[in-house]
C-alpha cells in the first residue's frame, strides 16, 4: 500500500534544480499561521536505493536549507 507524501523544498534549491512551477497551495503551519506557497513538480528523490518523482511545496524563507519529506497517512 502506498502512502501519500509531501516534500518541502527551500526556494534556492527549487531555483537551482529548475523544477517547473505548476500552481499554488494553501498551507497551515503548526502555530496556525496560514500562507499560499508555490507548488513545483518533477522533484526526483533518490534514497537508500529507491527513487520517486514528487510534487513539492516551495518554502521561500526556510532558515535551514534542507528539503524535508513528510509521509502522511
């Protein structure tokens, strides 16, 4: 059974990768702030011998420049 997943990608990484923007997504943070963020597609992740292509939400002001993968479900 596959689970839905989401990736948060820092804006500088999205720009460097050249992934295409496909729209906007509304997000809600743990402190209940809400925002609209750009969504990009074709983000390929290789991890432990496996890979997948994902959509990602671009985070423009992330203090750490790491991509984060969330498994939901």
